[in-house]
C-alpha cells in the first residue's frame, strides 16, 4: 500500500459574499502601467476596451459595491504598511553534511539566482510599492554561496535557521536587503510545507532568509519538470526558490507588506500553477517555475488562472 | 492522524528554540547575534504548502463557499452518491439529502479553515481541519470551532464521508498581524 502523508498548518478565510460575473476583459494593461495606482486599494476595475477611453471611477450600486468589495478585497493583495525589498542581495547557504557531493544542485542554484536579477520573472513583483511609493526592485545581485557541512536542522524552528544565517554570513548586506536562502539536506518527511521565508536581524542588521528541505524524490513538492535540463531535485528547489524570493521581495518582514485577506502572498496565490513550460532568466537559464500574483493583471483580466480560477498570475515567461 | 501543528508541540518547540538561541548566544560574537522581532511573520506555519495541501485547501474552500452560499447544485456536484456524515448529537450516519436539507436550510456564517492536514492512501485522501466560524455580530452567541475530517476519492474528486466533532479545547489560532484573518 502506497501512502503519502503531507501535513501542514494553514489558514484560509472563506468568502460568503454574493458571486459576481467577472468584469469584461479589458485592453491588456502591463502591470507597470498601474504603478503606484495598483498599490493601495483596488476599488475600481479597469473596464477599458481596446481603442476606447478608459472607464474609470465606476460608481457601483450599493449591493454590487459591497459584494464587489468583499470579493475583490479577498482576492487582491493589499498593503499592510511594512517594508518591501529594495535591490535584493542574495547569497545562498548550503547546510548539511551531504553537500560535499550535490550533483547539479549547487551550480544550478548559483545559475538560478544569477539569472533571477533583472529577469521578466523578477519583474512580476515591481507593481507593488511601499508607503513612500517606492517599487519593489527586481534587480537582485547574487554573491555566490556558502557551504556549511555541519549537521543541518529541520525547518520547524525559525530561530535555528536564522542562527545558521548569522553564523555563516558574517557581514550581512548593510542595506537591510540581504536575502539568505538556506538549503538543507533534511528530507521533508510529513511536513506539509516545502519551504518558507522569514526575517530577522544579525547583529542589528535586518536580514531576510528562507528554509528549504531536500526535495529529491518528493512528489509533494515536485513541479514535474520534464525538460531534461535539470535533475528532479534541482528543478524542485528552483521552483520553490522562485516562490520564496518573490514573496520575500513583496512581504519580507513584520509588519507585513503585501498579502491578501487570508494571508496569502504573491507566491501562495499562484502556487502549483505554471503559466509557461519554461521561464527564461536573464542569463539564459531556463526553469519551470510557478507564476506570481499580480493585482494589476487580475483587475485587467490578463493573468492566467490560479487553482481557484482567478486570472491574476503572471508567468514571467 | 499525524498532525504537524505548532500549537500541540508549541511548548516543546519554544523550549528547543530558546535553548538553541541560548547556546548560539554563548558562542557567537555580540555583533552576529541573531534576533527575531516579536510577532515575526513567515516561518513554518506560513510556508509554501505542498501540492496536496494546496489542492485540498482549494477544494475545501470551494465546498464551504458553496454551502455558505446555499448553492445546492455545486454542493451536490462534490458529493459522492453514497456520501454520509456523522456528527453530534447522534453518531448515526446521515445521507446527503437529509444533510443538505439541514445545512442549506440554516443560516451559515463565514469562517476560517485552519490547521489542514492531508493523508493520501491510494485513491483516498483523508483531510482534516479545524473550522472556526466568524464571530457573531451583536448579542448572538458565536458558533464553536469544529474539527472536521473529510474523506475524498481522489480520482473522482467526490466527498465520500464527513465526520464532525466539537473539540473541548481546540488549539489556539496562531497570532497574526491585523488584517490577515
């Protein structure tokens, strides 16, 4: 008998509002065009049609407005006052005794982060702003990796992973935009998550960090990349790496920045959906990575559908 | 059913984390002291859910939304022909028709599904979660948190059975920044 067990803690708020017909698809509007307007509260849907002047400032009926607000507010991400990441400064940490022989994973992760900066994929995040109107920056830089072959801990303790980051990153980025993904050789077991991101400080310097299980042979965290370009383990890590970095860029710390009414971040809202077979990064590397949520694309009806049928995901392809 | 639920092992995790932090602080120079801000978001509880958890969160959401909206057709489309539910006060099985008559005939409140777990056994998925109704407005008493176990047939996407109980002391919801609930 084949059994797979995946257990997780998750919370989800349910909408009891009346259902509305989806607004008609408008002219494609690039997320960048929304800019700061996309940042705050989406109370107006873009009903523009190609060649027509934009229809703005729709004054909905009481009933439709309330229902529309309830539905929209639960679907789109909203801003909660916290910081967003400026130019991310990334350095990967490979933690665990088995990283001495990793196959293609270390070189592959190096390539992933090298190509992430300035990619169309990274650009899926730039519509989101902070309270000053500053946009999330897609221009990440990659400072290489560190290997720590001491025994790694699992992902149950955020402080343990932060302690590892502080141990091996002796000079975190002074800008406070350092992002340190920790790749361990610990199998997921029955945990219901594949990876996570968080934030803390090392010596008073703000850092963002993430934790990754070893995902070799783990169907619960496998994007099913059939391209043959990467090992299964590397392909799995790449997909979840994209998810976590995109979230760290738009919702890095406490208080939070961008997430929806149920707490879902841009990566969560498009998890396990892929808008393109492969996404090409700025260094030419190609990856099967999930899409990322765009409020602008959702409101314009130009994104691809997530698992709930909401057309707000951008593939970055 | 195994359940990776921070509240049940919370005290052990907190102690382990505290001990680890204490050990780390004793060997690291002061300049590298790790520090997690209070109420930090992110971490295991909000990590990237596995495929199964994502799938069944979405399915349970749609099912609950259809029930809340009184959408009989949508609810029935997700029920197996031989669906049954067992819940308090009687442990006797109730069939789909009777259950729908009771459910759709009563006022349902919005709520939160949390602590969802999935166990896949061949073509069956056993999904458990806590359902926490939204607080009642005015003088009405809030409904209690329920522990729900749903048994789904994976190939058909149909709900075979539901078991509902009312835990005496449900684990507390993890604190979250305002606006996430």
